[in-house]
């Protein structure tokens, strides 16, 4: 649930969107694009199942059918990110943007990629561009990703402000809540951190990371009962986790 597990890069569009001033239906879709789209939908399904190389093969087949399909390049970029081939991922996103300039979903994905490449300023500019698009609807996702990138860049105060804006739009998102709690814990605002982490740990969305952060927060606040209760939950639900091992050896300050 931490910064590396946010699932920030969305799949974006996998079918061609409506052209300006025109609504496309299935009967308008060219046969070549329809065949390419079916292959791409398979690729997205395989990627969601973690079968990355199979997904890449389906993307290749989609592009072999229709080399001008921007969604296929976008998904290819996500596949290469999963394979940790960031150079080819960036090439894919740039090809997608060449075919569909300014697409906010593709820009979002490239922004997250640039953050992983530690090109923080460029990434932040891209996220700002995405958020400035009045037609873009997935604002909480991009605000969350921008906030995480700002934290990676060493700007925790700015990151917290951005994540709070994301939280206002999506209060039920445990990734946003966790990362706000983590930032507040890092700067010693334990009561505020407790508020955000308890909202996760009191639900079935709790995981080993959120329970461990909750334990460290409760210990900092001196609540030994809460520490014991969270520790029991961590031991019962995640017996093989690294977080339980840290708890058992008392590694609260690492």
C-alpha cells in the first residue's frame, strides 16, 4: 500500500475515443481497428492477471494488425513498465502521444514513468498539464500519483497537500489514506496520522503495511493496548510478512 504499490499507472483507454463533434458506435469502427482492439483487450486482461509476457505478445499482434493504434502503444508502455524496461516504456508512451497528442490518460502514465526515472520536475509538469484538462475525470488518480512523485522528489509538505486534495475527491481510497498517514507520521503529527490509518485498519482493506504503520503510530502515542491489538491482528492475518518479523524484533524506528 506504500508508494511502490499504488497502481498509479492506469490502463487508460483501450478503444478509440469519439472524435471531436462525432459519436462513434461499433458500426463506425473500421474492421482493422476492431481486430486490433480485440487483441488489445486480451492484452489488458492478461496484464491484469500478471501474465506480462503473454500480454506483450497480444499487444504485438494488435500493433501488427494496426500500427497506428495509440491505445496499443499506451498498453505496451504499461507492459514494459511491468517488465522494468523503462526505456522501451517511454518510447511506447511517446509513440502513443504522437498519434493522440495531449491524451490525459497517456500523459498520466508517462508522468508516472518519468517519476520512476527520477525526472521529477518533468513528471510534475506533466501531471499539472493533465489536471488542467477540464474534460479529464480521473483527477483523484493523478493527484495521488503526483503527490507520491513529489514525496519521492523530497518535497513532503507539497506532497501532503497534493494527497489531501486527492483524498477530498476519493476518501475511500486506502492508497491515498495510507500515504497521507505515512507523511504525517514522518513529520511527527501522530494524531493526524492515526486518524487516516485507523480508517484503513478498521476495515477489511487493512494489510501488513497499514497495520505495521498503525502499530508505529500507536507506539509513538503511547497506547500499548492498541499496539498489542494491532500486533495480534498482524500475527493472525499476515504470519509470514516482513512487517510481523519487524514487529517481533521491535524494529519500530527503522
